[in-house]
C-alpha cells in the first residue's frame, strides 16, 4: 500500500492506493498544521496515514511508501527536502503575514523517512503536471505546463517531453515573478512586494480586497462593475504570467487547476485565454489554456503519480 499526500498552504489530504488502476481510498483532509515545532506537518501526515488505515481496516505497517505533492519552495539539507513554503512558514515574511509560527523551514522528508521505506517529495504543480500528462488534459503533449491558481500560484513545466526540476527542485515558481509595479504594498509570504502570488493568489485577493475570491468572482459574474474591473485586473496579472511561460518555453498547452480557478473556471478561462491570444502570434498561435482533466482531484492524483 502507498500513501498519497496532497499538502498545501490551506489543507493536507491523505489517501491510500494499492496501484495506479485502483481508485484512491480513504481520503482524509484537515487544515495544514502551522503551530508547534517545525516538524508538525510531517507528524500530521504520519498521523493521518494511521487514521486512514484504521478507518479502512488496513494494517498501517503495510503502507511502506509515501508520495507527497506539496507547495514549495524547497530547501535541501543533507540531501532531504525541507519546506520553505510562504503560506506555511511564518518566519520568511515575518509577523506582517499573520502566520502563527516563526518557522523558516518545515521539516518534511527526514521525519517521513523514519516512518516509510520509500519517500518521494515533489512540488505540487510538478506532481499535478505528471498526473495530467499521464491521465489528464496533457496526455501526448511534450511542451506544456500545469498551473495552479489556489491559496498560492504554482507551476509545473515540461519541455521536449522532460519535466523540469532545477537545482533544488524549485523550477516553475513563476508565482513569485514580478508582472506589475502598480501595487508594491501587496506583501507575499516569500517577502516579495508585488509578485503574482501577492497580487492574485487566493490569500492575496482576500487581503487586498477584504473578501474571499469566491465572493469577488460571484459578484463579477452578476455583472457588478467594480467586481468586473477587479476580476479583469486579476486576469491581466495571471494572463501575463501565462504569456511569459508560453513565450519563454514555447509551450503548446497549459492545464489549469487549483481552487480559485476551478471553482470559477467557466468565468475565468476565456478571460485568461484572451490575455494570451494575439500577442506575438508566432509564439502564441495555437497555445491553448484548458481546465485540468483531473478536475479538483488533480492534487490527489499528483501524489499518486509520484509513487506509481
């Protein structure tokens, strides 16, 4: 048996799998741990695996492998992954971000290796990219990306059929790129002012506009002028990032997921595509934005892709 873990800044979800053709079983989810010692997230994962096993009447000792699809960035210490995730580690940007800890990193791989014989940790967007290429909307596409628009903004990249990782497994952190200098008061958890995540991620929207993204987009869908103007501005920010990815890597297709996008996909997708179409057509002609083929389970199947 294998444990499949979808770890984000808002929640952690654990499922079990016997193999890639069997459905995921026993999904259990709760808010991501952000208090106590900086191994709290790893200990939470181990506890959730034990609880899922108990619920499913599975011997916990039979779960010897875990794949963790997680928000990054990562730091490598002694060859194992620690999380330097702005929406989990409160010490990175400091008290202004309001997280209830002063962690600079969160221990992850080392505690898991003490429990499981095999551990694979990947950036959640990279894991989702692998799942989308295997089972979802990116099958048969060699030049592609997966983008999550959720609590944060993450990207997994594939060029010439090869998934990109980088020196510390952090390739694809385009959410921390700068696309605007109009709002330098927007503080990202990484400490940057005015990057994509600070301006447009789910937590950034709530901080900037005093309402959840769901409320903002619902008002825009009703035609409320201010909400429409704000939504168009957010789509320009995200659209510029998507254009930059296409222009830099000559991509064919980008699959989009994450709660902010997925829950508003019919409304947002044409607005995002409009930010790409017609701009330097030699690079953007035929470049297509599509909803994640695996839907709102892309995180779970991303974790499965890591251990299959």
